[in-house]
C-alpha cells in the first residue's frame, strides 16, 4: 500500500486497478499516511487557509427525479419554495456584511426560474457586489444557457457528475437522465471559462470500488477546479430511503487521494460529511480539504431543502455557523479565509512542484 501512496504522490495518478487496490487495502496506517501527505500538499499550495462560501439554496423545485434526492419531482411530501430575487439579494447583502466574498446559488432544475431570470439575478448580484465571486449550481443546461450566465458574470459552476460509470448512473437516475449529457455539460462549462466543480457521493447504492476508481480516473482527466464529494445519506421519502449511508472514513480517505491527484483543487469538507460524523468536516480538512460552505438561506426555508435526512445547521443562523466553523477549522490547525478563494492558477501563484 505504501508504494501506491508514494506512486500517487509522485505521478499524481494511478491506474484504475491501482485505485481499486488502494481503496480495498486501506487501513489506519495508510489512511494516516495519505492524510498527512495530502495536508502537506494543501499547505504548500493554499497555506493553512480554509475558504468559506455562502450557500444560498434558492429553490427546491426540481423537474428531475434522481432516486437518491429528497427534492425529486415525485416526492409529494416536500414543501416547495422559491426565493424571490429580493430575498436572494438580501441573503447576499447580509452575507457581505458578515464578510463573505463568494456566494453559491444552488437549486433544483426549476422551470419557475428560467435561464433569463437567473441571468438577470447574476447580473444584479455582481452589480451589487462586484468584488464577490458568484457560483451557480442549477444542473444540466444547454451550452448557450451556460454561456449567457457566464456573460452575465457567473464565475464558477458546480455540477457533480454523481458517478462516471454509465451503468451505475442508470441505477441512480431515471432512464431519461444520461451520463453523456452530464459530461457534455461539464466539458462545455470548462470550455466557456468557468471554474468548474464535479463530484460524486461516497457509498451511493450499488457503488463498488471499481466505480470509485472510474470516478477518480474521470476527475483526473477532467482536471476540474473543484471537487465535491460527500457520503450518500438516505432520505426517507425516496426510493433509496432504506439504503445504507456511505461512510465518513472512506469519504475522508478519498479526499486525501483527490488532493494528491489535484494539488491545486478547491475541495470542500461537505455538510453531508458533517452530518454523518460529528467531526466529519474537521477530519476532512485535516485530510486535505480546504473549503466549507455554510448556509446563508433564510432560516424559514432551511429545513425544506432536505436533500437527505438529518442535515446539520438547518436551525442555525449564518453568524452562528461562522463562529462554529471558525472553532472547528482552528481545532485542526487551519485558519478561516472569507475571501473569494479562487483556484490558485487564477491568482497566478500555481505551485507545480510539491513534496
Ligand atoms: N445524500 C448525500 N448527498 C446527496 N446529494 C443528493 N442527494 C443526496 C443524498 N441523499 C448530493 C448530490 C447532488 C448534491 C447537490 O447533493 O451529489 O449533486
Ligand atoms: Fe453551522 Fe456549526 S457550522 S452550527
């Protein structure tokens, strides 16, 4: 195992067979070694800074029907909401006053928020806060739409690929959703000039080590700026409501592998990781993650954005989360950074050689 870790550090990639061996052969020693190497690489590239993004979950309407997601259109229990432009700008304004310089607008694929409306919204946010980065995360769209949002000022886009294996993709989604289109979207986004994030759930139903190995190979090929991974957590009203959750331990292990593969990547310690383990986000940061995304949505809607069960922070004001996160980040020897937190290649300080 040690030699695979050394090879990963040296060459930044392994074959899919080697990734499978690294996943299957993990033990506490290898885990600690990977985490230590990954944290050193993160330190070399970004110092001890952990970037904070303000997440605004602005609509929980969704036309898709992903089997794992609590916002799927077939779910008749969820109380739907859609924030108005004024409410969203209000969240940004309050966030700005607290020090946030980057906002992530996340939502379902909501026909009630057509592309032109999002375009105008992005333009208004950038007009009000020209010094802030705006990230969109609203699913699959035609290239022209992505281009129009970019032209309106959007800087970044998050679209998890969910799984890079076509058959596994078919187990997680209805037949009308295609992996090919997902990947097309990611390539278009990168081509247009966004800072792009892909990612997947750890421990989603049917996921095997070979699928994860393929995800890692795909991430290496795409070379995204951001990678979002978090454990799968069942949501009781979905078809996967009785499936087993993914593990914090494997998620943290994979965070280290991804950091070693992409030294410059922006890597969140996700809310899902904090949900399945009380110190999940700290463990993620200690293993190479460098982003946290506290929620800026109004408290009144928080619980309605129930992608999975028992999500943390749904009852805490943003200011409270900031205080709480600061303590958690400092507990693992890092510092909180409220700046834009661009990918290091965009601030001209890319580190190409590392330990
Ligand atoms: N558990 C964990 N993560 C989930 N997501 C969706 N449903 C779940 C779940 N039940 C993730 C998906 C999606 C992101 C917004 O949240 O990866 O892309
Ligand atoms: Fe929200 Fe800790 S981060 S309460």
